[in-house]
C-alpha cells in the first residue's frame, strides 16, 4: 500500500513538472507565441490540418521532436507548431505564404526558413537540427536569466548558427519513388508513429496521422516512344509545394472527377478562372482504363482545391476536335482559355504532383527578400519588371504562367533594388534567373504584348545548366541530344560536393561552347562583310547582292548535362550497367535518339565525375573517335552481343521478321497444295478410308 502511495506521488511529481516545463512541441497561438518564443531557439512548423503535405510531414515531425526534444530543451532549443487555419492573423503577421513552412526563431526574431527543397524526411530534418543543438551545447550561457511562462528560471544561450551548407546534406525533391533498397536505406522510408505532444492550455493533443504512400509500381512514360522504364509511385506528399493560405476553396467539394457532357459545361470549364484538370478519353482506347484509379485518387486529394473532370470524346467528338485532341487518354489543365498538357507518368503520385502545382498556380508580386529565398535553390525563375506606366503588359505575361507549370516560377516586381541588382534600366523587362545569373529577353517593348513570343524564349532557358533528370523533363533533355548524365547518390555525405563539381563541369563546357559559337559566327560574318566590301569597291551590283545573300550558318550544340538520382532510377540505370550503390558516382553519355550510350573512357575505365575525364570522353564522342565505340541501349543481352560484333540489332530484327513471314508463307502454300492433292485422289464421300469401321465403335482403321 505504501509503495503504491509512493508511486502515485512520483507520477504526480513528473506530471506536474511536465505541465510547468516549456514543451518542446508546443502548439503556439496568437496569445502565447511572442511570450513563448521570446527566449532561446525555436524551430516552428506552420501548418494547416487539411494540407496534404502537412499530413505527410506529421509522423516525421513527431519522430524528430520525440528524439530531439530532451537534448534540445537542455540547451534552450524548443520545437513548436502553429495551426494557420485557427491562427490566420498570426500566420499573416509572419508572412507565411504556404504550408508547411518550417522557421527558426532566436529570442523571438526570425533567423531563417528551412529550405524544403533539402527534403522533409527525418534524416534531412535531423541533419538541420542536430548542428544547432550541438552548437548550443558548446556555448557559454548568458549571465542573465529569464522566466518562462510557467515561472521557472531558464538560462538562455548565445548560439552561433552554422551555415546551411555546413548543417545538412541536401536531398532534392523528386516525383520518382525509391526502390526497395533505397527505401530500406532511409530515404523517405521513415514511417514510425512516435508521437510528439502539443500543449494547449495544459491539455495534450496528438498530431494528425500522415497520409499513406502508395506502393512502388513500374510505369513507362506517356507515349510509346519512351525507351526506358523507371520506378515510380505516389511521391512523398511532404515534397509538394503546399497549400496557399487565405483562399476559400469552393471547388471540387466532393473530391470527385466530374463528367462533362454538354458543350456548354466543357466550354465553361476551359474558360474558368479557377482552373480545371480534365482527362479526355474514348471507349476505343485500350489504355484509358489503366489510369482510372490514379485519376480518382488524384481527384480525392484535390478536394476543395482543384476542379477535376473527364470528357468522353466519343460523345463530345466535335469539341475534342476543336481542342485538337486526337490521342487518348489526354490530360490537360485549363484556366481562362489557356491550357497545358500533362506529359508525366500516368501514376497517382506524378499526376497528383502536377495537380498540386496547378492548384497553387499564381503570379506573385515579389521584393528582394522573396527572391533571395528562391536563389538558394538551383531552380530557374522568371522576373517581369514593370512600373505604373507599363501595367498594360501584365495580362500578356500572366498568360505565360500556366505554360510554366512543372518548369519554373514566374514573379512580377516593381522593386528598385531588384532592378539595380539585375541591371534593369528600362521597363517592362523580362529576365530569367538561371544558376544565379540573369538572362534577358532579347526583344523590344512592343513585343512584350506578345505572350507567345515571350513563351517561346522562356522555353529555351527554363532548364538550369545541370537539371535533375525527372519523368516530367526527360524528353525535353534527351530528345535529339547527347546527355552527359551524372549518376549520383544523395545519401552519400559528399553528395553536395560531387554535385557542385558536376555543375562546374557543365558550366565550363557550356561557356566554352558559347565562346566558340560566337567566335565562329563572327568569323563567318567578317568573311561575308569582306566579300560585300570587295564587290562594292569593284562596283559590281550582282556581286554585292550575291555576297549579301551568303548565309551565316551555325550548328547548334546537342550536348546537354543533367544529374540523376541513382537510387530512384536504379531500375532503368541497371539496363545501362550502372549501379550507384555498388560503383559510386559515375558518368555516362546517353544518346536516346540513336539508342546508344558510352560508359567508359578511351582507356576503358568507368567515367568518373572529373573534368578532364569527362571532357576527353566528350571530345572523343563528338569527333567519332574509333577508340571509343558506343554501346546499344537495350535490356536484351542479345542486342549487346550483336553490338559487340558490329552488327546493328535493328538490321537483325528486320531480317528475323522477314524470315518468319517467309516461313509462314511456305507453310500456308504447302497446306493448300496438300489439300488440292487429296481432293484429286481421295473419295468425294470419305476423305479417309474407313474399312471395318464398326457402326457401334466409331473407330477407323
């Protein structure tokens, strides 16, 4: 009995301590936010309960808090959460534009936002938090102390924050799903349900559970021309762009795809300012049924966020023809009469990622602070500069936004500081910021009203110098090009360093090619001008005309650079003999159009991520050196053997087909000849002799 009383006292003591101590995962509100975060370091998640990305982050956040809250609290480092649905004014005051947003505060003041592009799995978050806690442990506490909300005296620490590059290994967001081996190694595979607690006026609430992630499936790209198969699945929804705040969603209230039958309904959907994601199908389409489940799952995820519909082109043939839709299924996003076709993989994850981007589509007004946040990533973004006298050009630039889905962000600005930074001296002006450097739209003001002209230019610069190869951009990168493909492993500690070297290689080669291009162009122009001057001196008008018509012809480069996550794409890479886990980072030169690739140097060794080796191999490929023979891309070992003996596999393929046809023709002709022979020599009544065939046995001799 006495022991039970002692146990009760101990439990009450610990309960009392837990209630008066500052929680490492406090649910902060407008009432207590300033008071709670006034001392120490606070890592705060701004979320919304209905946000899919927030739901998916939930178990990872809980696990992070559960494993770090004790060590953090010991050095005045705390975790907090803000529900932006219940605290809209608080989130607005802190300029929270999307959820989830993870922000670090020190003594009540913002330090920085966690870069979500680094990844939202537990390993990435821990890699960011751990150095902060370690730095706090090493620092001497301040001489003064403050009292927390519960009345305890807590010493604050003077903490020097490590730079982002020192604190974590970046794992880029990708819509591709890791293989089983990759998942086992930890990438986005952490799904344990350790829960952190949230204190709300002394009560304990459990955070919402995460959305489940679909199993990995094999899928091919949209059209039948793709030569590779990759592993995909529903992506980590924590990697999605998030849910915009401040909008009352009155669309897709049931989370279903609506069948659009009447031409009037389809027309309204196409011109709707809210936007519609529509699937066009036909009863004669054999593959349309394969996308049904993925389409329904996406529609459920887009509940109250994006209108989703489907159109049967057998009954709406005229309208489908008007929209120039002739292949099925075709997936298009429409808004205000503009449209963009979805060309990604046909699985729930990739389709939902595109739909999420479409739901979040906006052209934001930005200032220097906003742009600085985007410059931390390798993504390309566009800036449109205008002033009060050039607002007439805004409708044209806004029309380009829908076409940039999945490629780049578009911002508009009147910022004088940004104009100074990017050397913009007249308005309007459109620039692309790629790898931190501006590229200027080469056109006069009158062309700023032509959105198609601007869009054509945007398409030439919307990829960074070293993009990540994804299902959504694979055709754009590979079609008609030889791609220098850096196969990297984001799980390695030196991933960022290796990627930086790869980017330097791509930059140096591209800049050298650009210089050579300009030099050759100038030489041709000088030669042409010399001929014109010579003809003018001779006063030969025909010669002048002939010299003036000499074309300046330049060959465009067909060398592209990209890096690929060797864990996500391991199934396809194994067909090329590449295993990043076994071999480490390496390079291949990939020529999709001609179904060939190079994976060794002239010396017959694997191509390392090294400038000298990559350049030597590239030069050998461009010159067609006999010292470096390509391999044929095929998952069939027989094709590789044929390539090794110098016999193209397609020639053998056609020969085999012709041989099979010939054999079939011979067999058919022989059977017909045999039938004719039997007709001539056998009885017209019984084709088979049936002597002694008993009436009851039915047997033939």
